[in-house]
């Protein structure tokens, strides 16, 4: 575990440099240890790290680091709740997934095989981006890994299901983006009046279900 200042009021807590299930479990445990602790304002988990925003009126960096280490080295974390399984209906290809053909060509597979492999995998929400609640999903079959676009689109339709390198993701809002769009879901993944707004949260399991017609 490596802890370093990230700003005048935040620390970066890092558990490794590779995307793995083991590091994901350490990130989730850190979040559980630090949630609700006085003086911890926000927690931003990523694949292998957690950005910890603290109240500078209560702590300096050394004091905040000492608190974080004390919490993480104790048995203060509750057990992780059972993982939810969320099914995402997807229309693949055509206007819904304009990059499906590119993914097929890059991987040397047919479009039908790409959809089959993508839909038969089970994914894990490693974390949810804190700008648009974009879920970053691990579990993409390695043979489907495809580089991002050389130039991002100015606007990606809401609900787009995408591949970015070895990752999968879903655009909850219309936004710029450079991932390969292979399909789209009608399921609402972001509701600003819900608590929390994103449908998906860290640790959830995701399965994509092909919609025909």
C-alpha cells in the first residue's frame, strides 16, 4: 500500500499497478473502512487506488495519512455485501453499435461471434467514474480487446455499450467518448433524483442480454 498527497486536501492510496480481482478487493475494503469517518469528505475508487478527500480544517497530510493507515490496518471494515447481478438488455450493431464491424475486423472474428462472446461473459463494476457515473467493467474476454478510436466522438448516444482496450463500459449520459460502440441499451443507468444516481455501483456483476428485433 502506497499513500501519497494528491492535492492540498487529498491523498492517493494505491494498492498496485495492475487491474486484478485482488486489487479490486483491496480497493473495496478501503472504501468500506473509510466511509462515514469524520473528516473524510469523499472517496473516489479506481481500478487499483482510492482518492481520499479530507477536511483540511481537521487534518494536515500527515494526520490524514495516519488516520487512513489506522483504519486500513484495523479490522474496521464490514464484510462486503453480496454482489448484485444486473442484466443489461442490448441492441447490437447497426445504428446502435456503429463500431461492431471494426471490432470484428480487429479481432478477426465475425460480428456474430463478437456479440456471442461479449454477451456470454460476466462483468464486474470495478468503479464508477465520478464525472458522468460511467461504469468501468472488468471481465471483457481478452480476444475482444480493441484499441479506442484515434479521435474521440464529440457526442456518444446515451446508453451506448462500448469496448475500450481490455475494458467494457456503458455511457449513462450523452457525452464525448473514444470507446468502440458495439450496441446500446434502453435501460436508464443514470437518474439524477435517485440515491445514488447511477444504477450500477462498485462490486456489482453485470450481464449483457442481446435484444433481437
